C-alpha cells in the first residue's frame, strides 16, 4: 500500500507544479497588462522548491522497493526528509500563496 501512495503522491506533487506553471504564465500576462511589478518570478522559485520535494519524494518511493540492507542510512532518516521534502514544500506553498494573493486579491474586492 505504501508503494501506491508514494506513486500517487508523486503524481499529485507534479500536478501542483503544473498548476504553478499555469499561474506563473497568467501572472506574467496580468502583470504586463496592469503594469505590476514582476512578482511572478516567485512562482518559479516555488516550482524549484517543489521539484526538490518531488525528487525527494521519488527517492523515498525507491527506498520502499530496495532491500533494507542496501539502503544508505541517510535515506531512512526522518530529519533528511524533513529538510529536503517537507521544508521546501512549505516554503513553496508560502511563496506561491503570497504571490497569488498579490496578483489575484482584486477578485475578492469586486462585487
């Protein structure tokens, strides 16, 4: 069951990366029309952090398939996954939330 959730988690993380690519393109076009500062570069920083998290997630998935004696000890350490998976994901979500709020908060003000 862990293998199935690891694969589906990787697909979900890749879909979030794709969503941020779409938001970056929308942000670039919206910023060009409204003459806003180019804050859409924050999306690309968030995409880079999410790619690091996806790579760590794929490494974690490969650990499930590997024999226990062949896996390096660092790959079984929860602190390693905290630093290379969960922390970049939290940074990416925070950055993308801030940039999205900056670009799209006018929608909440419209009636």
